[in-house]
């Protein structure tokens, strides 16, 4: 069964840092691009970041450029989102998603991990 | 960035109704358009990919159409479990923007 499971969310002060993890199982992780999508409370879905299957290509939304960095460890079937200089507006549930096809669609999503930026 | 505009933002309908949600892209995206369903407190679920392809396991009452800038999601006969929020998303070029969502409520 294809599965992705996020972890690492929590409460962080403005200006602080946090690293999210997404552990994948049930598929050949190194063959798929992976993405992060976030959803602020009561709001819609916002694409955040993506990484190529080999980790060489990354792209970020303008709202997080220079503050967030996506990476992956194909030996451990895990993708990461390093977040720094966090702002109140980064408060959201962060979802990890597998992209299927090229370019494709997000066919598997995790349950999400909540990041709250507040003093 | 490509902007995705969904309409209507919300919709009230009854079980058995036929419902159509539209999504318009700010520039042509070919068929790189996906539809997701999200229920409260849950993660999104893929319904339709590449504009018209039904994801495995999704009931056939869901269908998608369109090409270029104008797309539609149709539910042929609403079932109680279909009431949720629906999002379109393009995958033409990053950022892979989502529409603002259409909340489908029970009339």
C-alpha cells in the first residue's frame, strides 16, 4: 500500500525554524517527484515546494523562497522541508504528496502535520 | 504564475442532483488539470487527472472535461458522501496553483 506520513509539526515562535519529514512506503520512492502543500486554517490548498526524484531539481513558491528548503534521502525514503524565518502566515497544515506522471497529479497524500507560528 | 478560478465558490444541492463545477486557467494549460475532493479534517483525494481521466477507485458518477483554459467537474447524481470541498489544480508549470475551492453543501 502506498503511504506517506508527515511528522515534525508543532508550535514555533516567529523567526524560528522547524524541519518537517515525510516518510514514504509501498512504492519505489526514488522514482517519484515529491511535493509539499499547505493549508491555513479554514483556507484553501497552496502549493509550497517540489523536488525531483533524484533530488537535483527543486522549486519553491515565491512566498517561501529563501526561507524554506526541500530535500530528500532516497536511501531512507524520506523527504524533508526545512523551514526558517517562520512567520505567522506560515501557520498551516502541511501535506506531503507524491506526484504520479510527468508532469502529473498528486495521487497519494499524507494526513498532514500542523505548524503553528505564534509567540 | 497561472491563476486558477473556480466557480461557484459554494453550491447547495440535493441527493440525486447533477452538479457541475467550473475551473478557468489564466492561460492555456492543455490538459494539465486535476480535481481533488477534501472532506473536513481529511487530506485531499484525487478524483480526476489530466482533465478527464478518472482516478482508480473513484466512482463513475464523477467526470471531468475541458482543454486549454476552461474545465468542468461533473457529478452525475449526488450521493451523501459527495458533500465536500472540491479543488482544481494545474500541473503545467510550477507553481502548481490550486483554485480557491468549491464547497458543496446539502440543500
